[in-house]
C-alpha cells in the first residue's frame, strides 16, 4: 500500500499595517484626490471602478498590506 498523507498547505491572509498611519495626512490626501475623473465618465460601473482605484491608492499609500501565514 502506498498511502500518502496530505501535506499542510500554508494559507495567507492580507492585513494592513496601521502602525505609522497618520490620519491628518490621510484626510489631506483624500481631499486632494481628482474626483473630476469620476464625473468625466458616463457609465456607473466605470465611475465605481475609478473611485475604488483612487481610494485604494491612497489607502495603500498610508496603510500598506502584508501577508501573514495562518
């Protein structure tokens, strides 16, 4: 008999590092976003995609993600 036991496969979770988060800089960056890009598009799905990309870029700048093994 050839019985193999399944190996443990690591699982990852992504967490944000908020250690150096500065809310004043975050709010200032949000205030300076180019929201005119959202208004320039007709389709609602495209507007949502642009808004998500703008906000995620600022969030990634202030609270980077890192992978942790579960």
